[in-house]
């Protein structure tokens, strides 16, 4: 009789586990279906549109997952995000490359990028793109000093046709968000 009571006592736990797994599966199926709907909706928004994902990204010393932790990365965070966006919306990729590379050392980069910002310096871009052929242009950049890198200003200055495009900015950051750069970029364009 005691053994039967032990077996009966296990059933609520077994039923709870089965229900949890069942609800999890239903939830996953729901979100997977919703994601497919979102992809279809996104695809229809950009149907017959020529899309470009233009971005500036840098590898080398950077901040890691823990604030203040420095790590060396082979591929910049903005580049990784840009590739995902381009894949998702079916866009061409254009990496903005400075004529003079930025330092790989984070402290040196900080000093140089602060000087560029303070002096309103426009670094030259080594490679050019013709955005006239595009309807939609994503512009991606890291958040440096609570704004976009000066090379983004160069990109906008060199591509006046951005005024007539649907522009979607995106930013990577170590906790500062976009710092109002979406608004200031819109004004710059």
C-alpha cells in the first residue's frame, strides 16, 4: 500500500513535466510560425526593392560581453549584424573602408576618434558605392563617443542621393543605445 502511494505521488510531477514540455512545444511552434509571418511581411515590404546594407565595422581590440572587458575580435560586431540584416532582407552588402585604417588598439582608437569628432574631420573612404541604384539603404555603425564614427559623416556627405532613399540606421554599442544618433543622422542626410 505504501508503494502505491509513492507511485501516485509521482503522477502530479510527471503530468506537470508533460504539460510544461507540451506548452513549450506549442510556444515554439507559435513563435516559429510568427517568425515566418514576419519574414513574409518583411519580404513584401521590400518586394521589388533594391536594398543595400552599408556599414562601418572594425575588428581588433574591442569590448567583450562584460563591460570594461577588452577582447580581440576577428570580425566586428557591426559587420556581424550587417550580414544578418542583409541575409534577412535580401540586400547587397557594402563595407565602408577608411583609406587610413583605424588603430586596432582600443585606447589608440579612442584618442584618434575623439580628435576626429572634436575637429569635425571627415576620414576618406577607400572604396566607393553607387547608391543611386538602391531604393532602401541600411546604414550601420558602432556607437563611438555617444555618436556615429566620423566616417559615417563622410559616407553621407559623399552620397547626396541618400536624401531620396528610404534610410534605416542601426547601431551596435556597449550599453549606450543609439544615443540619439538616428535623429542626428536623419538631420545630416
